[in-house]
């Protein structure tokens, strides 16, 4: 039997703007098996990012159950959540979010800072990752010296340095041209084939096609296939 | 034109309030320094004013001088003879055209008693013009007159504390004993504020002639108070008087003066000396902290301009005059200065109120300090904004392409 | 290894101008804090030194009456009833260590072509010991010289410089009010003492000569004395009072002398110095405070600008304490760097300015210590608010658009 990495049951999330309540997620249930490649689609404002925040342990749901990698996460402390994010989850954002004053290599090593030491082996591993993403010539470049595609690849390398089980991507191709987008998606595909579970949010059906499975959010719940 | 200037101001305000942290910290740093500066400065002025008021109340504000018998350093023990200042010297000084009034004094500390209560008090032999010389008039009764002087009358005028001291209800006409002789009280002087060890209200005044012949038995005087005509140059007056006295006392060459000349200026400086040293140090500290505030403003301005760089670049790209950009930032810093200047001034008045509650220092309200506060604030703020503003005007429109 | 620190500290060095200006603020603050503290400390030492020649064990019996005001003894009346025999009579009191009659007057001094006026103090051989005046060269009076009406003189430092410059003065003959005196000693520089007189501008001669040959009087102006045991000072004061009242045949009320304890004069002086010291020291913290405010300002700004960086660090597994520490460390770094340079400048400044303003030069150990502690403290205080703000950054902002 394949292990379930993410189990969401009846997740709800409401935002309050002033006194006006706005329920974004109205009982989301989702199961993601290890090795899956899921694309989540939906209109703007439908709650995709909100859901991804919850899956990525950056935010907590108002109600519902979330079991990540066999662990019920609702009761975990901030510290334990930080630990889980660091060890098991990799993030790729639309706007890359590289640290502007650090080089590509340093950016890749950033997650390891919160594990304690950064040793020579880690550096070697980071260089290898960058090579794998065809960035061997840009290792010491600063983010503002890199193109969008290159920046996103650095961000992917940063997500992979910790050997995460789960890779979360929020519109990873949103800021890229179609050629770079294809490149990034090919990398994702390859990573997935090597066993990493991927959950990706996108607007673009063409990009969603790279995934094995597509889910669509509407009115705070998934549309039934 | 008018609307464009209005727009200009609006832009500045928008920028100020859109970045509240920046604004608050610039304002805070400047205000704290200004409050300290204003308070210290005001308290210094206040102390000086207290002394000057005190001296002015004694007709020693300006156009006046006091000559004390006995030479030596201004403060401290006399080291020369003290019996050389005579009434003839006073007559000679009176002849100087700028001298309006000369009031000689002969002093001694004598035992004064009334019905068994006795005390050693300062007794001064004076002329009728003493009241004008010191702006000090009888509250009841009258002061010594020419007739008392001529007849060497045994009459006295007493300070305001005396009746209480001897427990006399109706002192006029009573006789008190001074150094064994009975003196009739003819007047009580109004109360004078005192400062330091000059307890004016505990003195007793008798006619100078009576003092010299009947009480002290001496032909010299202890001092003379001079009032000058308005606009007299004190320096020249001092020099002339010194010349006369030295000549009359036959002092030549390096022989030291056997008298001391005390000018109002000197009196003020003696009274405020300690206060002044402390004040100078504290003012220096406040000015340094103002400079630090300036550096903070400069730093935050740079940061602000860095943040606004794309907007500025866009403006320059659209053809804005670089001078207008400099002006924009200078006016912005001027606003910060004005607000801090006013708030700093108001807070310093509050602070002084608190201080005056715990210390003898008095609150000092002055528009001069307000102007002082504003100008220091403006100077600091604008000086330290100048460099960042110039930097802003030199932003290359080319950065637009990079940031977009 | 290096990368770890680069990742922790890189944000700080990213904007050099900003770092530089923040550090400058602290430098000025700490330097002036240190300088002002040095002045405060030095002022205390200055007073202590002045008091040294006028210790609490010293008393004066002054002819006439004296008012102590503002730390100065002001003679308000002079009498001529204090006689040398009174001084001798006081010697009998037990517990007196040194005693010297004093007669002072102006003197015109001549040596070769040089003329000057100064104060001539007629004293005995115990006066130097009593006042703790050190001799630069030569020797003290001998008892025989005092008793034998010998015309010998000890010069104050300034007098010696003015009359003799660098040349030797010992054994030379000078004229005091036209009488020849042999110089036997020169006082070391003392400066203005607690009684506010410049002790370098005086000449000491035997009191016997002063009241006879020089000034021709039969009285003395004062008697200086010191006690063996400080606790007995009030007792001795009472005894002196009693003896003199009896000798002068006057009642307490008609007293023609006054006893002034050095303590009374010094009280105001020490109080003023204490006031100066505390005021200057405490107000000077303002400089550091404002400097620290600058650090808070720039760190807060920096946290605002680096929200994304903080968010990403958190998403990647940084705990609040990591973030808190990072920003606290940044502000402590800024203040410590500024503090170190500021202390250096402050020390150099103290060494230059203290002598310039006539304050005794002491190496400012205590101010350095207090400045260091205050700097570290203010660095932490300055960092608390921005560091706290940094921990409040929520990583969910990263997934929001238009951020
Ligand atoms: N912190 C917040 N406070 C209030 N409302 C919020 C907050 N975050 C998100 N929202 C609202 O919740 C809704 C869902 O937001 P979310 O970012 O999840 O949408 P999305 O599906 O990711 O949209 P997009 O495709 O534009 O990225 C939106 O209407 C948004 O305005
Ligand atoms: Mg979204």
C-alpha cells in the first residue's frame, strides 16, 4: 500500500477584514500519496494559496484535521512546525524570494543554517544541485544578476538542498516566459520521477498538464471530478 | 502655479506620512535633543535672570558700581589696609560728570538689644540718598534725613525682620540699644529679597555722621555705592575712578590697590559662576545629542530616498528639474524641524515645570527660546538632509529598467 | 563555515552607508559619554586634590568674624585682638598635631630687575606640614629660624618662575617690602586650593619676622591648626573657644574671633562637585540614548525592508529565536563597533581635553567601564523592538500577490 503524505479532512479557513468575515476554504478534504504530482487550479481569489499555506505548515486551519507524513499537525508548536518545514518540505514561490545580498550558492545553503552547521559537504552538495539545474556558471552570482528562469532554478535548488519529501510550488512559472516555464516544469517532472511528492498551484492549464493529477477549487471546495 | 505648489506640499506630506516609522524616528530624535537643549538653555537664562532681577532690585542692574575698602583678590580676605577709603575720596568721585549719585557706607557688626533680647547685627551708617542708591524705601515711618545727619541724631531705620526678631509690635518711636547707646526707631524698611548671605532685612541703618563719630569712632568708610548717568561706559568709569583713588591713596607702580571695584557684570559672574560651568557642559552634551539626531535624520533620509528611488527616477525620466527634487527633500526636512521645534519647546516648558517643582530653579518662558529651538531644529535638519537630497537629485533614470 | 556567518550577518553589511551612519551616531554618543564621564570623574579628583591641602582635620581661628558662603570663607570683619600669645596658649590643648600663627599681607617683591606683588604669609615651620604643601626644592623653615627672627623665605611656584625662571633660587637674596630675605625653598605647584586662593602665588616667611620687621603689628590674623584625631575635632573646637573667650575676656555674644573648620568650607565645594559630576554624567547618557535611538530607527526600517527575507527564513525553518537573535545581534554589533571606536576617541579626547580645561589628567578607567556596559546595554535595548518586530513577520505573506 502506498503511504499517504498529506491527509486533509474538512479544512476550513475564514479571513476577517474588519468585521466582515470571508470564508475562503469551506471544508476541503484531500489525500496526497507519496510520489504524487498534484496541480491545484482555480480562479483568482479562490483560496489556492491559502490552502498551500496550510499544507506547507505556514498557517493553521480554523477547523478540520491535517495529517502530514503520519503526524497530526494541529497540536504542534511553532518550533516543531519550523522543524518539519526545514526537514520535510521545500518551497518554490512565484516571486522566487531569493535573499538579495547573498550569492546563488549562499541562497541554496540558507535552509541548512537552521540545522546548525554548514560544512564542506553541504557546500559540495549545493554546487552539485546547481550543476544539475545547469547553473554551474552562476554559482557566485547575486539574484539581481540572474534572469527570472535562473532565479527560479536557484530557488528550486534551495528547496531541494534539504532532501524534502514534499515540494510545494505556488505558481512557479508565473513570472517566467514560456521557455523558462518549460524548463522548470521538466525539472519538476524529473524530480517527481525520482520520488519527490509535488503539489503545485497554477493558473496555466498547459503547466497543469505536467502534473499527474489536477484538482480545481471553486467556492472553497474542490470540484468533484 | 498655485495649485502646483499645493500639489508639491501634498506630495511631501504624503511621503512623510506614508513612511511613519521614518518620520516618527526623525521627529523623536530631534525632539528629545531639542527638549534637553531648550531646558538646559532656559534654566541657564532663568538662573541668570534671577540674579539680574535681584541685582536690578538693588539698583545694581547696570549704570552702577560698588567700591569696597581694602584690596586683595575679588573674593577672599583683604590683604591690604582697609582704613584708607574716606569721605573726601567720595567727594572727589562725585565731581566726575557721569556720577549721578554716591552713597557711602560705614559698616560694623554690633550688639543690638531690646528689653533683654540681644543679638549681633549688621549696623550701617548711611546718607539719606541710600534709599535711591538701593531702591529701598521705608514701609512705615521715614528714612534718615539731612537734619538727622547734621545733628548726629541717635535715630535708626530697621530692616523688615527686626521687629519680629525683637518681638516689638509697634516699633516706631521705640528705643533700641545699639552698642550701649539708645537709638529711636524712625522707620521700617520694606522687605528685600535676599540671595546667598546678604540678609538685607536683618540690617539696621543709622546716620553716617552718627556712625562715624558716636558709634564706630572711625573716619574711614567700608564702601561706596555709585549710580551713573544712563549710557555711561562702565569700563571707562572704572578706569577713571581707579586713577583717582590710587592717586589720592598715593599708590604707585606695582603697589596693589587698597580697594576693590565691583561692577554689576562682575557681580553677575560671581553669582552665576558655578552654575555657568555646569551649564556649559550640559549645553555641550545637548548640542552633541542634536548632532547625533542630525546623523539619524541623514541616515533615515538616505534610506527613504533609496526606497523612493524608482519614483524619483521616474520623475527625472519624465523631465523633473533635479533642483525641484532637492527642494522637495529640504522642505520635507523643514517640516520635520518645525514640528520638532514646536513640540520640543512645549515639552521643555513642561519639563521645567517639573524641575522647578523639585528645585529652586524657576520656569523660564521666553519666545527667544522658541526661536532658538526652531532655528536649531531647522539648522540641524536641513544641514543633514542636504547630502541625501543632492544624492536623490542625481538618481539615474536608468535604474527604472532594473527595478521593473 | 564562513558561509554560515555570511548568511547570518550579510544583511548588515549589505548597505554600507547605512551601517556607517548608524555607527557614526553611536561613535559620537559613546565618545561624548566617555568624555563627559571623564570630566565628571576628574572634577571629583580635582576637588579631592584641593581638599588635600585643606584636610578635614584642619581648623582656623580667625580674628574678627567670618562667614562661610558658597564654599568660601569671607572675612566680614577684622579685629586686631588675636595675639601670638593666644597661639601659644592653644598649644596646651591635647590632641593638636600642628599649629601655626598666620599673618598675611601684601608684599612687593624684588629680585634684580624683577618686581611683583604677592601675598606674604608669615607662618611657622609647622605650616607646610599642616597644609601638606610639598616642597619642589630646598627645605622647610627651622624652628630656630622662626624663633630667631631669621629673614628667610619659601617661594610659591609661580613666584619662583617669575623671579628666577629656570635658574636656581635657593640661597639667593630677594627683597620683600625692601627687606632682604634669603630663599630657602620653593613650593611644588599646588594651584587654587579649596579656599579659592592660588597657593602658587605667595611667599612664606617666619611669622615673627612678618609681624615685626615687615608689617610692624602686634597681632596675627589667624591661627591654623590640625588635630591628631578627627573624632576629637569638635571637642578641641570647644576648648579653643573656651580658652580664647577667657583670654580675650569677652562673652560668647561679643566674640572677636571665629573658628572655621575646613570641613565647613569644603562642604559646599564637594557638594557642587558632586552635583556637577552627577549632572554631567547622567545627562551625557542622553547622547548614547539618542545614538541608540538611531540604531533602533535604522533596524526597524531594515526589518521592514527585509520582511521577505525574514519570511523566507521562517518558511525554510527558522524559529522565532533564530530571527530574534539575528536582529538583536545586528544591533548589538552596530553599537559595539561604534562603542569600541567611540571609547577609543573618548579616551584620546579625555587625554587631550582634560589638561586643556585644567582638569587633572587621570586615565578614565571607570568611565571606560561604565561606557562599555552602557553601550552593550543600549545595543540590546535598541535591538529589542526591531528584533521583536522581525519575529512578528508571518511567512504566509510570501504567498500573497503584489507583495
Ligand atoms: N490575510 C488575509 N486577510 C484577509 N483576506 C485574505 C488574506 N489572505 C487572503 N485573503 C483573501 O482570501 C481569498 C483567497 O486568497 P488566496 O491568496 O488564497 O487566493 P488565490 O486562490 O491564491 O488567488 P490567486 O490566484 O490570485 O493567487 C482572497 O479573496 C483574498 O483576498
Ligand atoms: Mg495565490
